[in-house]
C-alpha cells in the first residue's frame, strides 16, 4: 500500500484540518513537520513536479520573508527554490503527496481528490 505524506505545520489551522481529513479517511500518512525537517532542493523540485506547478505557485508570497529576501513573482525558479530551502516558512502548507501526485490543502478538501483516486 502506498503511503500519503503531509508536509505539515501543526500551528496552521488549514494544515491541522487537512491532517484530520486524512486521518478520518483512515489512510496511512507520514507526517513531516517541514519547519523542523526542511526539504532540500531536489525534494522541493520533486514536489513541484508532482503538484504540476512552478516553484512560485507553491510559495507563500505574502510572508514578510518573501520581500525581505528580495524575491518577486519575476524571480528565477532556482532562486525561489533556494529561498524555500533556506527559509522553509515560504513553502505553502500543507502539501500532501501520494504516489506521483500531490496537492496543496488550501482548502483542506483539496486532498480528497488524492484519496478518491
């Protein structure tokens, strides 16, 4: 059986709601607190590929760190990925990965599409 992975921030209500949906569905889920265990560049690129989005699309662009690091919506993808590696808070949350697919749990119900495959 394949396992679900949630990149989780327990302080985030949407992340907690998404995790609860996974648990309520009785799926095997690995919880990765990405602020404690940051993803490396290869992992972030892999998640972006599974999400079928650009690095910008998986970033929290309204966080103060986004502007403080001199980032913009025109920044190169590798610069954005490096910023998420050095400042994991910039990664959108939560992200759930299952097999070769992933989704961002905003709203939390988005993960139901992965469960209902």
